[in-house]
């Protein structure tokens, strides 16, 4: 099995596309609505186009990926970050200037308070500059990208304000940005960095794209309860009408929201009650906790009350 193959879960009705394969063999499958679920190779079966032809139906077609609105607008606008696939494993990173305005461009990756410069150059009108390569399977480990642009004015004219953008790539959103890249004339994952030549409303733009602005205002964190029940009947008014993937999405969103609030508000520990069931929710929670640096440890807890259907999280 390779990235891009369509597969079916053996112990469920979900079908999806392999988006990431870890060194341990664990795979991330993108199912409906762009949602990602983890699975082992032994839990999957590859779907071939001949499968449904054998049963008198049309071949299985890959779900069409949602794409953004056409991005190549009027020629007085257009700065883009593009991830151009080299193969099913690697991507090349480009900055694209699809405008009439030259810019001084600076691209770096952010590691907490530290940064590493990837590009510092003039980006002329109609130019696309490659500045790095990335492995698709390591997307969860990519640092945030910080991009700064200073317009170059060679004549006396109305000044265009300089601006910067910080982007942290999320797999569930990344694959929705597939489109034809301006100037490269190839299909790539495109992120618009500037929508108009007027001064940007950074807060509105970051909210739209789900990104983090380094200048955004910090709101006071709300401290959640010390134990959070993730059983779907506690979270949804009509769980019977939901698919398994919808239930899992709601449960994980509740988990992440309460964990973020617990960390931000200074709590030292929080317990998530996920039940036993088929173990999918517990595995996904433990996987996400293992990737966070500010978690001291986590463990199954309170067997006398919940069996092993709860996880205690100690926050550092």
C-alpha cells in the first residue's frame, strides 16, 4: 500500500485515501469531510477499480478534493506559497509572485522563540522561487512557516504596506488546497498570502484560514472541568443519526478544545473519559498526546470507576 491508495477498514464501513505512512507502519486515512483517522496496515484492505466492475457497478472513483476559489486573480495581486508534489512522498516549496509589484521576500521556519532562514531574496513580478523540500509523511512534524514581504517602490507612488504571515500546516486542511499554481503551471497545494493590495485585516484572514497570527490578541483561558466525558451521547443531541467518523470528529474536537484550555489555564492534570469500545478513540487520543511537548505523561486511570475507559493527562 502506498500514499494515495484508496482503502477500506476491515472493521467498519469507512473508506478513504492513504495520506501518510509512518516508519512503524501506522497509516493515516483521509475519509469523508477530509477527516483523518489512524489505522494499521492489517486493519485495511486495498480497493481496486476492478472490484465494483466485477459486481456490475462503476469503478470506485476517488472523492473529489475540495479546492479553494480560483486563485489567479487580477494581475495587481497575488502572492502564494505553493507545495509542488515531486512524487507521492516529496514536495518542493515555492514562493510565487503573480502580481506587478516586486517584493523583498523572507521565508523562515519557526521553532518556538528560534527561527531558521530558508529564503531571503527579491521576488520579482511573475517569478516563482523554490526555497525548500519537504517529506509529506512528516507533515505533523513541520514547524510553522513565517513569511515576510516588503514591497519595493522604484518610483514615487502610494506605499503598499509590508506584511507577514505565519502558517502551520494541518493535514485535514492541507489537502483541500489543491489547485493549479500560477506561474508554475502545475497542480500544487496553494496558500494565498495576500488577497488585495490594500492593508490586510490580519485577524479576519487568519480566522478564515485557521492560522495563527503572532500579533493576535490573547484571550483569557477558560478552565475546563477536571474530568471530561467524551461519550457521544454527552456531546451530541442526536447521535443516532451520525456516522462513526462524525462521532469521532466531535469527540476529538471536544478533547482538543478542553486540553488546550487546560494547558492555557495552568491546570496540572485533566482526565478524559472515552470508554472502552473498539479502542479507536483511546488510540487517537494517546497518539495526539504523545506528540505534545508540554505533556508530562498520560496513563489509563481509575479502573474502579471507568475500567480502563479513561486517560489521565499530567501537564508539565
